[in-house]
C-alpha cells in the first residue's frame, strides 16, 4: 500500500510562487512515474506535470515555463515549484504515483491540496 500526502498549498497573489510537496510511503516510489494533476471547480481533473523514475519530465502547455516538477528518490518526495501564478491556476492539486511492476499496474492518489491565486 502506498500513501501520498501533499502539502504546500495556500493563498497567493497573482505573480507569486508556491512550492508543493508530495511525500510517499511504500517501496514503489523509485519505480513510479509521479505526477501532479489539478481540478478546478466545475472542471475535469487535468494533468499538470509528470516526472519519470530517471527524472524525465513532461508539462501541460498552460504551465510550461512557469512550473517545475522534481523528485528526491531518497526522501520519496516529489515537488512542484509554481512561479508566475495566475488566477486560472486556482484548483485542488493532486499527487499521483503510477507504476507497472511484473505486469501489475499500481496507481495511487493523494488527498489534494488547495491552491488559490487571488488578489
């Protein structure tokens, strides 16, 4: 069983920055593709960024150049540095861990952390 615990959300003014963290338990972290997703009120959950076990990254177009995803495998933690925040970045941000081991898919979600960008 894997547990993911997000932290670092809050209220920030437009143009500001926040750093989200997601701490994972369990033994599959090093093998997992870790992702950040977000869901705004009335909208579907969408991908924000992914990072593979070796550090390769992928970003959604709306956040390219502003957000940076990183991971610390020793601490089983993934981060999302968010700069130049906009009101449209307001959402609940969720951490995801996805791994395929010996033909079995493992997929876990955190409880989410609220990010509000407003003046």
